[in-house]
């Protein structure tokens, strides 16, 4: 809400609009039902949604339905075919959800006007503003159930219930609706008020900076110790006055942190200790780099002061500080973040780096308890590794090639195999396990593929595909007989939506022929007769849809089975031809066939494939040891699909050496502790809010004694583990910090830190 007196008429209109929204919310929860009741002069007996829009504040279209880049403060407009009874609108009848399996209600409110219901994520039901709206780069869903699905639904004025269900989802961007009006700063004030006679500033007070609209907290950065810098947002700094010099703070910034009010139009600066326990003099400046939510820069940068402190503030303690202007305090054995080398004075996470992990089922090792042959690289694994029995003795154990139509199924499936089990009318659900050795180092899984040989010679569309990742709760490659029971906690749903398979080639014109129409059977490769080509000709991996939520993979310590990845694919029946994909049974003799007596499984190979019907939890069909290939040898099975995962490194580490007490020749020149009397206060990270959805996680470790290298803890003395609670380190004379910088995959924004301060006082 703008409050610039130069545009008073516009401001009044905006205030009226906001008040109208608040009144509408109040009507929604009470008065509307009383005034409208259930009466109505018209019959609206077939109530249903007729249009859904993502709109801006003026109700103009802002993004397509199902978009993957919706502004965080956009509104969502549901238009019905008749006036809506406001008392029937709630988060149960119009279900806005987010989080794992869409279980969390994100907040916001509904506004009902005639036949329209508008969900506004920037205003709570009680009128409290929440200007930042939805969380950045996160998946959301809106579900309007019908009377056939639940008892309580949206109704019209004649109490006719909603008859048609509706579901849609979207992913937010890291930004907001675009507007061109730049923000203005309106002034500063102090809490509590200055002395009415001397005008001295309360030493233990707060500074408040007022703007005429919502501001972006990520732009509120502080100037470095080296001097004022217009590339930072706010500079609160002591002057060069003699009294400041006598107290050792001349020309130094006042360390502190920012917060803001609910509307994010007033920002509060709280000094780390105080403005001073002497009558120190300081100034305040705001620079043009301060931005509103649309990215418009401040139009009227200015400064205030000088102000004189009343000298009643608490005494200044000590500061352990890092400005990233030199790398003196960097622990080079652990840090891989950019420590001021690209931008002086800035700690940066490394650029996003991706690698492809290819799991090739034909590479099963004889006698292994896991496949172990997956590798990282950009080239797919062998796509024709179906060998003859004679070759087996030379090459070692290899998988038995089979064709599967799970999880990709279609309506034509019944034309090829009568009465498939489970029935294709519901689709397929498949879970597979992958070892930490196969997946390799940690990162975020940003892409998944099936292949490389797949009969994508037919086109199909699958509506309602659900893809999930999680960790196996027992760290075992062998799956249990329940999908949900295999997970450690809840899985992460990375995609829910449609999936289309395009046609890549033409199949043979006649049974038993190749594409040229001539009979051709391969004597070299009896497992794949040439007349099936191009059904099983290498066409590259078929990629699943791009995830809307990425899964963070962590292999643990790197030991086998220390961390096991689960990939859960739930695919309904398609609108077209079924798709066959390549799988590998853990057989000792490739191409031997099930009934030739040479079907012994590779020793110790786990049951890492679980099959069922669409979204079913238990195996379907059940375990069948005598049913042959058509019925599955086992469920879970000794089977794995060829797969590709793209893992992107988003994490960088910046770690300091230990800071210590006075008296050590190797103590840090950037601050010393109070020894065992140290009480560590709340750390300050500048900026306190990252832009573009990036993250910074700060951890600490305390120790009673460390070695002269300042990175090794003396084993004979107590220490803490890494902790996010700095109070855990109180009383430890040595302390170090570790910053985990997480870049954002959707925005490409890298994390950046200008300064880390650890304030402390002596007990």
C-alpha cells in the first residue's frame, strides 16, 4: 500500500481497495451467510466451476494455468456459473495446498463477490497483511471437490452443491507481480522517542526506516567495515568525531540486524549491542540499491543525522567478524565456496554443476550384493549388452534382458496380452531402489530418464503421472512388500501432471519383418530378433517430465547401503499405445530363458523392483514363484530398469578456522573470545535474507582446546558437534563457524554472504 502524500488520491483509492478486501473477508466468515441465507429467486441446480484464472491485483491475467513461474503475490480467481454462498467457502471446500503430498495449508484468504471466489495469498482472514504471499519456487495445488467426493462443498445461493470437481497445480517463481512505480523512503524515527529536550537517541533503542510500499528484505544489506559503499542498502555509521575516536569506533559501522513489520513497509535496525554507552555520534544513510518487491530501486536515496546517543546503552562486547576481503580465516581443507576471489568482500556458492548418473541393468556383477556398476558420466551405458551363453563364461555375471510395460502402459495393452495382472485399466506403480555407490556424491536430482532402449515408436499421453523420491528406511537395497512402508518418513513428490511420449520411428509393416518388409532374424543376438527393430533400437533415454520439486540426494558416508534412494513411479493408463521398456533380471546366464534350467539368480542380488496397480500400496500381483515371466518371478523382484538421473551440485561450504581467547600467538586477528567466560550472542549474517530462493545455513562448533593449525580439535578436551544453536557453544573458549550455501535450481541464483558477525559478552 503506497502512502506517498504527493499521490494522496491514489493512496486513498488503494486504502479503500484494501479495506474492501478486508470487509469481504469478514463477510466470508460471518455476515455474508446471515444476510444471504439460503434463499434465492433463481434455480441454480447444476452448480459448477466454469473458469479458473491466475490474475494480478487488478484481476487481469498474470500467468497461464499450470504455470511453473507464478508470481508469489498473484491471486487465483474461481468463476462459478452462479452466485456463491460465502459461508460455504473455506480451505476445505476450496483446498489450496502445498508441501509433501499437498498436505499443508499455505495461509491467505478467500474473497467472495457474486459468482467469483478469489484466493488472495497476501491477506489473512483477520485482515493481517502477508505481503510476500506464497513461498518462492514451490509447488502448490488447488482442488475444488464435488458433492460426489465429500459432504461439505461450495454451494450457490439456492444451497445447490458443486457438481464438478476441479484440480490444478502451479509452481511459484522467486519474484512478484510487475509494477513500475519506484519506492520512496518517507523518513526515520527511533523507538523509544528521543529525549524531548536534548534530542539524544536512546542507546538501547531501535531505528525505524519507513517506506511508502512493501520492500524486498533481501536488498537490506549493510556497508562493510572498510567504509561507506553505495552498493549496499543501509549504512548506520559512527562519525569521525573525537568522542568516537576516544571510544575506538570512529568511522566504524554500527553492527546490527534488520527486521520489519507485518506489512514490510517499516524496517527496524537493532544494534548488536546498543548505539553506545557513551554519547557517541552516528549517521544513517539509505542507498538506491534498496528495492521493492517488483525490483524497482529506491527513487530518493538520502541520509539523516548526525544523531547523538544518550550514553545509556549496554556496553559493547566483542565481535568475531569475517568480511571476506582476505582469506586469512578460511579453512582451506574444507571450504569450496568462493571466498572473496570473484567479488572482494563476498562469499559465493559455486556455480551450479550437473552430472548424469547412468544405471545400466545389464552390468550386474556376479556375487555382488548390489549392482555396483552404475557410473557417472555423460554417455549412456551399453544398450545392446545382451550376450550369448558362450560369452557369459568370459565376461562374468550379466542380467537377463526382459521387456516390461510397467510403469508405462496403454489401452492397447490388452490386444497383446489378455488379462494383464495388474489390470492396465488403472495403470502401474513401480518402485526401484538405487545404492549410494550407484548414485555417487550428493546433490539435487533435477532430471530422470528411462532407457536407453524403449519402444517409443508409438505416441502416448499419460494424464496424472505421480513421481516420488525418498530414502529406504532400513538402508537396504531389498524392498519390502509395501510401497509406503519402504520409506524413511514421507516421500517427496517431485511431479504430478501429464506426460507425453512422442513417436520416434516407424515399426515393421508385417509381423516377423523389419521395417523394410523383409524377414530378418539375428543369429548374433538371439535375444533381440532383428525383425523387432526399431522397437528396441537405441533411441536414447526417454526423459520423465521436469520435476517441479527437486529431491536432495545425500549418499551419507559413502559406504555401501549407507543410503538407499527410492524412485517411485505411478503412471495411469495412457490414451494411446502401451510402451515397452527395458529391464534386467538378475540371472546368471543371459538369454537362457526362464525354462532352460539356467535361471539361477546372481548370488545375493536384492529384490529392488516392486510392482502394483496405479497408486496401490501393496504388491499386485502378489508373489508368485512358479508363474514364470508373465506373472513375475517375485514381487518384489530381482529386477532393475535402465535409468538416468541428473544430479546437480547446489551446495558449497565456507568454513572458518577456530577463533580463540587472548594469549595465543596464533589467535585470529579478526577477533578473540572471552575464554571460558564467553557468552555467544545471536549471530548476524548480511544479508539476512537471500534473493532468488537461495539459502545460507550457519552452524557452529565449540572446543576447549585446539591444535596450532586452528582447524584440529585437541582430542583430549571436550568439544561440541556442529550445531545451529550457538548457545550450545557458550563456555567454550574456541569457536568456528560453517556456512552451507545453497544455490537455487529454479532461479539459478547463487547464495552470497557479505559479512558474518558473532557477537559475544563476558559472563
